[in-house]
């Protein structure tokens, strides 16, 4: 599994909802806020890494040189 580290402000999409890391807690846990519907939950970094490995978690990334790759759904004949 890839080495991953979640930091304050990390945004990700999981199960159709957007979350942001609000606080780093003891024992490899994170306090995350649901940006889609509100509320906060505590999750472990291990659980998030496992979701990423199952291709269930997507990170939000920013950068000057980023571009969206075409997908099968976005192509037209």
C-alpha cells in the first residue's frame, strides 16, 4: 500500500460526500467535517487508506499544471 499522510485541510471525496480534515487526533485518528451535509466524524487514517486502496476515495488536488484527463463517460463520437 502506498504511504499516505492526511494533513489539516486535506479534502477528499468518499461515498459521494466531500470531507475535510479539521483536526489531527491521537492514535492515528482524524476529526473530519462532512462538507456536503455538515457534521463531524472521527475516522482513522488506516480506514481512509483502505478506502483509497479499494478505489473508493478520491483526493482533491490543485495546481497550475493540472488538467482533467478525458474519460469514457466524457467522450463523444
